[in-house]
C-alpha cells in the first residue's frame, strides 16, 4: 500500500452519531487496528475531497448512508521517519436511524453502534477512540458556506471548514 500511495498519505474518517447518541464503530480485519474499535476510515482517492472520502468509507464499511455535519479534527504523524500519515476526521449523521449496519465482509470483522462511554471503557477501543470518547464532541468545525478561492487555482470542487472565534487564549 505504501508504494502505491507515495510518501504523503491522506485518509478520512467518519465519526457518525445516531439519534441515540451512539457512535458507529468497526473492527478491521487487518493492519495496526486489527480487532480494535475504530471509526470507519480509508484513503482519499484521486479527484475526491476528504469529506467525500469519509462519507464513502462509512458506507462501504458499514452500509450506513450519512450526511456531513462538520470537521471534527485532524491527525498527522510521520511513519518510520519518512511517510507523512494524515487523517481528517469528519462529524457525520446517518440519513436515517433505521438503516441496518452491514459490515463489509472483506475488511470488517464487526460493525455496530456503541455509546462513547462504553467505548471509553473498552480495552478493545483504539487510542483515538479513547481520546475522543473522553471529550464531548460538539458541532465540530462547520463548513463556511460560499467559500470559493476563485478560478485561479483550478479547483473543480472545494470546501473550507472553520470556526469563527477561538477558545484558545494564546491565539
């Protein structure tokens, strides 16, 4: 996978919350998160925005169709001193709370709805799930309507996520 993707990786994950306050989580059958609860996620494909990738990955891995609420956060790191590994996390809502969860057989061992409290207490939850479950997830970074940089860069699709004002006193 690393050779195909080059040395800069961009993934997208969906934090999907239903009307009962439960999160949609999966256990993958491969990789570093094998057997751990994690958010549905995968790589952004060419010609795709990161938010579109999160929505696509959630549906591919769980069968749940979603809509975008906002951006929750961004994780970045360097693997083995040479691969830039980045993940954009998006807040999503199911288009309907009555959709059945259908795990993708090839990659997913299990998929289900779980409360953040149960995920925080589970030894099977990934580090990222533990960190996020311990914090209250608010509305995230909302999309800025009408934001468009113009035609100078040649964008065919564009979204900008930003929260006006800052709770950080150092900013």
